C-alpha cells in the first residue's frame, strides 16, 4: 500500500490486473477520495504508463454529472489518480447480487443518464471503448457515475494509443463485432457496448455466460443476442426493438448517436406510461434515418423531431406521411400505407447556390458565343 502525503488510507475498494483503487481521507480538505494506482511492478511498462497518464488527461477535460470527477494526478512511487469517492454499487453487482432484472421503466430512466454521460464524451471526440456494467456505479437515488477511462481515447491525441485489437483491452462479452475483428472503433462501437449493457439490465443475466473467449467472439460476430423476452418475458416488444438496433452487427444500422438512442427510449417510456405494458401486435415501426445531415426536421404524421433519426409506431394499414426538411437542401416527402415495419434511409440533396447557378449560366453562354465566333 503506497504512502501518499496528505492522504490517510481507509479501505481497499477494488483491484484489477493493472491497478488498484483504494479509499483514502484527504486530511487537508477533510473529504473522502478514491485513489486509483498503477501497480508498482508495472511502472516500467511505457505503454501502461502512457495510458494511465492519458486517462488523467481525459478525465481532466470532463465535467458531467454522470462521470467521475478527477481531483488530482500524483506521480511518486507510482502513478495515482485522485478522484471523487462514489457511494453505490457497480451495476453488474447490483443486478447479480441485489436486484435481478431491472424493471423496464426504471431501467430506461437509469440508462438515459448513462447515455447522457457517453453522449457528452462523444461530443468531445472521446470514445470510451470499455463500456460495461462494472464500469457504471449506481447510486441510491438511481443516479449514475461512469468509471474507468483507462483505454478511452481522444481521436485527436497520440495515434499510438488509439490502436485497437486484443492488445488494447476491452471486455470480450461487451465488445462490438468491429472490435473483435481489430477494425477501427468509433462512437457506434460504444453504442453497441451500451446495447449489451441495457440487455443485461433488462434480463438480469450476463451475456454469453459459461463460454470461453473463442465462443464469445464467434457469437458476437455471427449470432444475435438472444431476445430479451426469451429470458425475461415482462419486457415490451418496443424495448426488444431498441436493443436489437443498438447491437446490430452492421454499425451503420445502430443508433447514430446517444441522442437518437435516448429518443428511442423516451418513445418506449411514453408508450409504456400511456398505453400499458403489452404492445399491440398490429403496431408497426417506421424508422427514418438521415444519412448526410445531423440536424434536419423529421415529421412522421403528427410526430416531429429535429435531428438525424426518428422512430415512430403506427397501426397496420395507417396512411403515413414522412417529411424531411433542412435549410439549403431539397425537401423529401414520402407517402405510403404502412403494412409492415419500414426502414427509410434518406440522403438529402443540397440546393445549388443562386450565385453558382448564375455563374454556370454565364459560363455556358460565354462558351456558346465563343463557339459561334469560331464557326463563323
């Protein structure tokens, strides 16, 4: 146990292969803090040292109610991160040891807070890359704190630290297919990890339980996650749809942002509160996704949203009008009768600037005149 000036050791919190987290009292400020320390025998490992420093730099940039706060960084006998101490339970332990499956409405409320935190780091071009229930602390008031940014990376920083693959880390059962393949990881990879985490919250089960690493990787790449209703029947079809989208094998089929993920969960919540737990078997889903714009106005019948993705449910045989409008782009309108689930992907066409059009016409006229003069 390291002796740190001005800190008095109280208890050990947890330990991993690369470091340990302990509870200390800050004798100067009279508060409890959690100090994460790199194992002393690893301080000669330059890559691990760099990652530890990188985690400190990343946390120093972040200020969000759902993310653990970094107070200080100390380099003495080893490397130490001094962070706020959070009372609560790791989400995986809470599910396994205290609660079991989390009720759908409560899970939505908790998960939206998680998405807000991840959406915040994504807005800073940071990818967490190791999202899982054990890195989420659930407090007694159902607020959350996101932990362990040890392999999170800022895409603007040292590329040597942003390479992916087995050597970089990540927990196998929460990895996205592209992570398993050693391909580039981006925000959609975090969306996948979040989808698996939500699946575990709803089912109360660990994904890919009793499988070795090879079997887990094979399932991630080739097999869908089991339907939540096959494990825990008290779940709506709409929640199943949300999870399926989040954990799509093809990253372009996932939610394009945490905001879109939140919108989908809010839709499920509204349905459960207003229409009851059992969804109508006749209800069909319309999923509109804008491929080349972040903020367009999307309207499906009487429901509207300004963003890049909107999900809406209608009864079979309903007349549907989908309108998409964005300044400086041509509007898109689609009318149809909905008899099945529909996925509508729209690529907006930019309007030509009037000055550009006038210049093109002038150039064309000059070309015609030149040809006439040459011929004559």
